[in-house]
C-alpha cells in the first residue's frame, strides 16, 4: 500500500507547485509498472493528502485485497478526462499562464502605488510558485508559522522569512497566500489583520482578493 499525488487533482486544482515535492501519478502507468514486476493493482482509494491523492493497494496475484472495481472505474475516469491527450496539458499550461499574468499585473499595480507585499509560506512549493510566476521581485518578505523557516532567507531571491505575527508588526498592505492550500485557515486565523484594512491574495487554483 502506498500514497501518491494524483495527476488529475494537480491538473484541475492548478496545483503545479506540488510537483516540486513529489511527482504526481495516475492509475494507468502505476498499474503497468507493478504488472511489469509480477504484481497486481487490486484497489485504489481517494485520500485528501496534498490536495488530492490516491492510495494504491498492490499485492501478488491472488492476494488478500479484493478487487472492488475501483481500478477499472478510475481508468475509465482518466480516459474521459483526456488525461493522456496532449491537448489536455496545453490547456492546463494556458490556464496557469493566465493566472500568472493576472497576478503579476495586480502585484505590479500594487507596487506602482507604493504598497508593501508579504508572502505567506516559505516551503519548497511556495518557492516553485515564486519562480514559475516570476514574482520574487514584488515580495518584501515572507512569513511562515514554522519556526525552522523563520530567520532564514528564500532560495535564490534571498527574501527574509519572519514569524507570521510580522503581519501585525510590519503591517503589509497585501499578503500573498503562496501556501494557498492553507489559505483559508490562515485567513480565518488572521481576521484581525483584515479588520485593520489588510488584504489577502489567493494566486491558485483561482485568483481571488480577500479584503481591501
């Protein structure tokens, strides 16, 4: 048994930064890989990890895990999605680039107006998003709840990382939710920042402005 991020969830949730931490899989290649080594994929279960993952149950032929139809169902679903068609990934790329352009235009306008911008999140996935969208130059600093990240600098751009309480101490005009998967939790935890006129920006899976 093992878990892995699933290609469809990464595609349809625009979760491309997660590929920096792990490679997403889909059922068809996983099934073929195990068959090559004399094993069978008996069942697949959806789990919420990493924005949507699959748990694979693999065994020797005739093992104890029952074939519950989940493998065939997901193979059919992948075909319906066009998961193995080039056009699917061309469309995905276009959507990501459109989100990038929308975000960059917003950040450029904010900087032209003299606003300060903090980024929430200093993980490897956040770094991937910063580089792919080309937004390192717009960020004054990062904040992160993880003490192991605080007091350090981001790779390449050397953006300083502070504790999350810095949004109250330094009072940025905008907080960009680089760690977008935890965005709702961070917003809820920092309603006081919004009440003081703050603004949160969600860059993916869709562009969204919360607050002033």
